[in-house]
C-alpha cells in the first residue's frame, strides 16, 4: 500500500474516532446534567421531608406537654378526692 493510501486510511480512522469521541463527550455532558438535576431534586425532596419531620416532632412535643398537663390535673383532682372518699368509706 502506498504512502498516500495509508495517509487516507489513517485520516479516515482519525475522523471516525474523532466523531466517536465527540459523541461520547455529548453523552457524558448529558449524563452529567441529568445527575445534577437528580441531585437537586433529591435535595429539595429531602428538605421537604426534613420540614415535615420537624412539624411532626413539634406536634409530638406539644402532645407530650398536653399529656403531662392532663396527668398533673388528674393527679391533682384525684388527690383532692382522696380525703372525701376516705371519709365516706366506713372505718374498720
């Protein structure tokens, strides 16, 4: 094969490889953009989930305080009733 023919073959291989590399770069760029978008969406979702958990935690804390107040009120009322109940029961 002559030198000129070899150069043409190598040039054709170069063009083919160059096109493949450019296609690969485009695919890589698109993949990178997809990954960035997914990361952003996931970050936003996690932020929303964190906010919901914070709201739930606050509600549980409030329910816990409400329950503690209710228990204290019941104990106080029970303590107030102990005397009259004891007096109403017959002595042994």
